[in-house]
C-alpha cells in the first residue's frame, strides 16, 4: 500500500488514504475537488523530492527546488514518473523529433548510410551551425612552448539563412513609419511614439537627419541612420543619451518578447509589423544544403522528417543495413510506439509548440512505453484529453499494460470509459474549492455505481438526442480548405445554432476550425492554450474586474486607485505585495514564510482602513465569486462592471473560487473556463470552443451544455471541437471529419443532425454515438 496520512496541500482537509500498489487507481471528482492536490502535489511531489535528495549537493544546485508537501506522513511511495498535460515549450527550434529521441537516431543513421557522406551526426542537425576558424596555438612540449597553426572546422546542418528556424521574418517598414510625414508631424507609427513625446524627441534632435522634412526626402545614409544605426552616444537638451536606430530599438522592446505577454494594442501592432515567410533557401526544412542532398535510397533526412510517422515507420523497415542493425531496431520500435499510442498521423518536423495538450501528453508517454522499469508509480493527468471514443480503448490497453508489468498506475480522470477499467477508485469532493478536499468514496467500480456520491449518481448518465433541433439563421462558407492535412474541403457551417465538429484525433478538426474560417467572420476563439499567470495573478486581475473595484474603493474613500493594488503603491513594503517572504537556501528547497508585517494580506495597514460598504480590499480578495457577485450586485457597493464579469464566472461554474486565488493553483479545467468567461464579453457573433469539456466532471458537463444553449439563444453561433458524446448528442448539427488520421483523414465524412448520424452509423463517430445513446 501507498499510505497517505493528514494531507493538507491546497484545499485538502486532512485527507488520509491507502492506495494499493501494482494496481490501476483512478481519482475522480468535480473540477477543483482536490484530485491533483492529492496525486501530483502530495504523492508525486514527495517522491520526486526524495529522489532529488539522493543526488550530491552540487547536482541538486542545478535542479528545481521542491518544497515538502503539507502532509503528516507518507509511506510506501515508489519512484514516480509524472506524465502531465503541460504544453511542450513553444521554442521555435523544438519539434516532435527533437522532443523525443527520433531525430537523434535519424541523424546517426544518415551519418552512417547517406550518400554522399558529409560528416558526423552534427551535419544533419538544424541546431548546429557550420563553423570554421584558424589561428596559432601554444603547445608545451619538453619544458618549452611551441607555436602551431591549427584549423578548426565543424560541419553543422543549420541552414545559414534562417538559422534553423524554417522561416524568415521581415519587418514591414510601411507599418513602422509614414514616409510622407516628418518626424515632428508624427511620421513614426509605433504605439507610444507620439510626435511630442520623449521617444520621438531623441530621434528628432539626434542631428543625424532633418526632423522637419518628410522621410522620403532623406538620403540613403540618413535613412540608414534613422532605421539601423548602432547604439551611439548623443547629447539631447544637455543630457547624454544612447541613440539607436528604430528597427533594433523596436526589435528589443517588442519583437523579441513573447506575443502573449504584450498589451493587446501592442500585440496587434507587432502582428501587422512582422511578416513570416518560409525560408527561400531551405524551403522550410531548416537544413543546410549538404544535409538536404545526402540521401538513403533517394530519401533525405528532410524528406524523412516531413513524412507522416506511420509512413516513416514503414520506410525504416525496408532498410537493409546490417552495420546499423541495432540502431534500426531501436528507431523502428520508437516509431511503432507513436503509431500504437495514436500519434502516427504526426510528422517529426511538426513544431512541438503546435501540439494540443492531449498530443503533448501522449508524446511524453512514448518514452515510457518500451521501458523495462517495473515497480514504479506512473502518474497520468487526464490521458484521454483530445481522444475520440474510438481512441480511448487503445489508451486503456496502454494503461493496463503498464500495470501488468508490475507498476502502480495513478490516473486523474473524468471519462467513465477509463473509470470502468480501474481496480480501485478514489472519489474526492463533495464540491469544489473550499467545499471539496475530502474523500467521498474508496472502493471498486461496482461499489462506486451503488454509492450515493456525485460521481456514482452520474456514472451511468447518458444524454438523449434532441427531439427537435434549431433552424440555422444562415451559413458560413469554407471553400477549398487545405490547411495541414485537409483535402480541398468545401463545407457550409450553419450559423445561429450549436455546431459540433468531431472526428478521430488528427482528422483535421482544428485545421478546419482554427485554420480555415474566414478572418472577417467575427470569430472569438477560445483554445486550450495555457493561461500565463504567476503567483501574483488571480481571477480578479486576469478578468480585468479589479480595475473597476479599485476605482470604486478610491471613489468611496477619496484616495488614489493605485493604493488598492498589491503590485503598486498599496503594496506591503516588507514583502512587496507578495504576502510571503521567500528565503533561498541554495540546493535545499526555498522556504516561504508568511510576511509578519502584513500577515499575508499583501497590503499596507493604512490601506486596509479604507472600506467599501464595510469591507476592505483584502476582504474582497477573500470572497468567493458567488459572494462577490452578491456584494457588488446591489446596495452601496454596487459596481456594475465587476458584477457583470462575476456573473459570467458563475455561469461557467466557477462560483466557488476566490477572487484572490493565484492563477498557478487553478486546475486545467478551471483555467479553460476562466478563459471562456473572459471571452464571453467579446464582440463577436461566432464562438469557437476547443474541447470545453476538458477537465470537467460528468455533473459539470450538464452545466456547460446549459451555458452553450444560453449563448446560442442569445443570438450567437457556437462551433465546438469536441469528442464528448453528451455534447455531440446535444448538438443541432454535426460535422464529422475522417475517416482516419493524418493523410487518411482531412475529409468530411458526414454532415447533418445527430439523429441522422446515429441512424446512418456510417462513421466511427456514428457507431460510438449510437451505442452511447442506446439507439
């Protein structure tokens, strides 16, 4: 047994539980009930921390410092291997091939077998540039120094034009300045560069060109100084400043930053300014000419990486090279693992940052499939996200095979198909947030069905098909869509109704919905991308409601709004508004202690004396969304702007979270619903949702369907990319893509009402939906 006693991490309320080893245990419960807190933040975190402590102090200094979880006692834990849903890093150089070991093996294979032979495996790597250098070096021989001439050469595979990125970016200078105006008349179009502002004054008074003449009259030398001049010291109004050309200045301040972190108006400017196009030299393969021309049986490494993985696996099996036998066997087994786990439709050249959460999780699983390790604890976070019902059976086989090798498998999951294969079920709840954090049930699946818990009552829920569907108010035409694997798709998407786009993983759903809808259609897209949030970010700051709350406090007390920000003037000076003081202890985990001066409230004591209807700003942060909705909805504390946002948060089922809860403590399902609530106010007629049921309990799916109905009834068009059969059954119109994944998909195999899909049973989706609704 793995024994946990007195776990209090996040919202857990002194939880004690015994989990059988070498069995498959599934943790269920509503989103926010404490599943991840128990499995990831307690059991897996302590296992990783204890393993890290076995390394020398020098090595520990380079590893993440993990705090000891808040638990009385843990025993029987084994080495934990965590396979979570975190997206892979969106580094431009990271691909599916580099994130797994596939590219490394291919590079060795090509360096051995490709003709002509161009060098070591580095010659086939798009991350290694070719370098040549020569010079004199001193060598000590027999007690005296001799000078020797040396030449140093590294043959790398990086394309010199795009530096291994596959695309080159150009700056559209027409977006940067208006050549018909002078600097004093406001020629620079960059946000914040007003004609009378300090930024423009540095350009106007630099003396390198006339500030009162239109830019089109500049000489080539003057234009070059204006746009590209290297940093130079100049004197402006008796002050020495560093002058720098406009292009490098903008590149540093805007283009080099993550687009998501920029303010909306600056992000819009950057998107217009920078244009990306496929590198003309390597045609997007990222490779230098040598790596593109060396071939095995007529196939270059660029061709191999561009192939669909299922096709690449078949090609590798045709190679006959006894000298590379073990390498070919290992590469073949790795590629077969991709196919086995349902990712055969990807290619190795696919950028890692474009994988969905479910695809990223399954990519991480690949390295564990053929592992000969036993007696380890595998921890999975909703491994069925992004999987069609047809693919879930394969995932179940995989989880059972890991268990049958003698491993303990812990799975956080909502899908009844996965709960059904569990040896042991732990149900947390009864509610979410402060209403959860308790064990409601432990036992077998049969006992769960008979129990009176929320999961037990909803376990056998099956949605029925609608007796009548809504009538579309119009259509949105997509013509000749060929993004990614789509095969010249023509489709009319009905408007004013609930449309579900479905199909097996990799069939082209996201390519159709995100890549092919006309930009002029007024589309509001809510995807699965992670929310960027630190311990200082919370629902109040993320949704923007805090601005109106701060203004209300300031107006009621006759002071500045900045006093009511923990990141500005009102912050406690001892902890800078963080509420805790972090002490770095080098290789031992950092210690966080509650700030003694503000007692964790984050504000100066004087700020807390200012009240709005009897409540201070920290009282507001401690309120749940439901309480705050009531507080700001009426009476002396009425703030309509905040009340409207709080109403939307309640609508998406987040009434239990507090306004001050750090974003990095929210679960995956909670983050997506927070994003949905924020976007619901956007001015757009068409909402596109990407798997909104991800992370939702069976009971919460009903609430989501009610929300989607309200959106449609208010005159919006809702398009949902979804695999959940309850959402399919509730749709007015279904578009099913397939029949398979990758180049076997990309076609529309059905469009019509759910009832027609069930009746026809002509597609995989139709067969699964028919059995789900009991037709």
